[in-house]
């Protein structure tokens, strides 16, 4: 056979064979589960959080008591028989006494309420002298949550310090191990939440070394939360469809965690997912490109018990400020959950929990 003809036949066979291969061997479909089954450990950066306690927090409150719903009052019209009565401020803020009908008490001091009640009674009494005393405080309270002997809602009847509050609740919960008692509260992550913000109280210094510079006075609706040192949950927060505490299991990865949260919200920024590890006093953080992991361009990462995973809505600012906000909302989330269990409801409106922390302090 001539060389020219042989060359043409060879090229033709290669072309036919190549086409046949392309027709008979289907191109594999992309499957993220088969891209990379390996995982890696995260690399963390230490974060410095400013936790300076305002000296004013150590001063006992001096403002005059303001009445509120639930407060019990003892009222009497002087020198008028059978007018001594015990009543309370109703949920609508009113007090109903004698012939006066309803008189607003909520938001008033005892003296101001007594004046209002006196004016109302003048319709039926000539120059009544009204005595009003506060029998029991019920409208001011604080919450003791977590690893306390007696968690609960406590009345704030008088100026009360943090140590006094812990003592009133029976002290820290203990666990007996090998004949000894061991505290099971994680003091490094314990917090006081006021008006939705975390106060920079160092529980380690307060309880372990008796540092009274951390012994603040409580205010109405403060939340004291002492988490368990043996907790193994991973907290998932931010722009996620279902923010939640995920029970840790061996080899839990970021993708596993993301899946249990039912994916992100439409405005999530997945290129800078933050994983926070450690206590409030000594935190560290790692930034992970979750978007790259989900499309198979990066390797999934392992999580550890008590990690906080936060999905932002926009590119990050300063890492220190971001971690501060993440800890704030983690504490608020845990406290809201514990508070809801305490009152037996699914929602606790007293602690507002945003869908995602703000990006700036």
C-alpha cells in the first residue's frame, strides 16, 4: 500500500475511533460529594477584645423606685376605718382601690402615685390623707440562667451585687467526681447581658480570686448566664436559614453544620464565614471561604465542640470588632434559649435576637 494512502487511512481511523469514544463514554457530572472527601483543621488567629468595665457599674443605684405591673402596695386613708387594703399594680398599669376606681401607677414613684390617688379620692372624701407603701417588689427582676443551683427569675427588691445574686441562687452548680466537688460552669464564657449587650465582667477574677472590681450591681431585667463547661454544641448564627445550636458529633465539618442550618439566606456572604473558638477572655478566630468549599475549589474544614460559626451578610470589617459582636449575639442566643425553657415558652421577647449581628460596633 502506498505510504500516502496508509497515512490517510491511519488519520481516518483515529478520527473515527475518537468520535466513537466521545459518543460511548459520557462526560461525568459534577458532584460536590465526590470532589474531595478529605477535610483539614482550621488555622486560627488570636483576637484581642477590649473588656474594660465602667466604674459606674460598681455603684449602687440611687434613683427612686418606679412602680410597675405586679408590685404589691398597701394603701390606707388615715383616720378612716376599714380602708386598709393590700392591692397590686395590674398588667395594664392601673391600681384599683376603694371608690377611686382605676388610678395609673405604672411609671410613677410611690409619692407621685399617692398624689394621683389622693386627687381621685377627693370626689368621695374631704381632704383625704392617703398612705401608700410598697409591700413587695415584683416588677423588677433579674434572670439567673445556666449552671446555677437554682436557676430562675429573682425579684430585684434592693440594690444587689452580682455575687449576692449568685449566692441567692444557691451558688454555682457542682459535679461530684471521685469524691470531690467540681464546678461545671464555664466561667471564661459566663456573661451578664444588659439591654441586649454583654457587660465586660470577668467571672474568673470575680469568683476565683475574689476581685471585687468585677462585682457590679444588677439592674432590672439583667441576665446572668453561666454556660456548662461540658457543653458540646456548635452554635450556628448569622445569615442562615435556621440559626441553632448543633449537637457536636465526631468529625463534624463546616459543610455538615451549614446543611443542618438548612442553607444560607439569600443575602449571605459566604466568602468570609467566621469560626470563633475559645472563651470571651481568650478567643481566636478563623475565616473560611465556604463558597469555595461548596463548589469544590477548597477543602472542607473540621469543627470542634463549642465553636461558633457565623455567616455574615457583607464583607468583614475589623476582625476584633466582628468577634466582639459574634460573642454578644452568641450570648444573647444562649440566654434567650435558656430563658424560654425557664418560662416554658418558645419565644422570649425580653432578649432581642437579630437574624444576623451588625457589621459595625
